[in-house]
């Protein structure tokens, strides 16, 4: 709807200036200015911020919007509740705007000193249907 109104505005401005025999350079400038404003990303997407009780957010966290952060947390929490309810999400590491690694901890026992409290991982990727878990795996560190 916004693009339609911008297009109507562009047509009206072009007609006004063409009727007044505006120079070709001026029309080209207005057209390029309009196209640049249409191609600009929406600044209304709020950047993801961890709230109290949320896991730590790190990596390229500026690439993740608040809505995406909440959506992927919902997907991982649903998977944990369904299959591994003893896990608690500790950290969300943003690899790219479409790929995230989530780390969780087994809350049944004490934290493993070699694991930094994170002993389970989920690879989460954006698809056409939203966020999906592509891999879940235990994190094993061998002590030397």
C-alpha cells in the first residue's frame, strides 16, 4: 500500500514537471531519489534484545530482529519441552541473519566444568516456513 502511494506520488510529480517542460536531468534525479527510497530497508524492525530471563545473545546479534529472536526461541523451547524437558537455553549465538546456534544446559545435575555450563546444542535456520531446527546434538569435550 505504501509503495502504491509512492508510485502515485511519483506519477503526479512527473506529470507536473513534464507539463512544465522540466529538464531531463531533473526528472532523472527525482526518479532515482524515489527508487532509492523504495529500496531502503525498513528502519522499523527493532533489533533483538535479551530481556531478564532470556538466554545470552551474542555473535552478530545486530542481524537479528526482536520478532525473529522471539520466534526462534519459541521453536527451540517447544522442541525442548517435547523431547528434552531437562534442558534450559543458556545462549543464542547469531551466525547470520538466517542461521543461529542455540546452546542449552542440562539442569538435572551440576554444571560440567569443561563445558562452560553448555552441554547441548541446536542449529536453527530460517526457512520459508519460519525458523526450523536443522540439528540437535550433545556437546562433548574431552579432558586431557
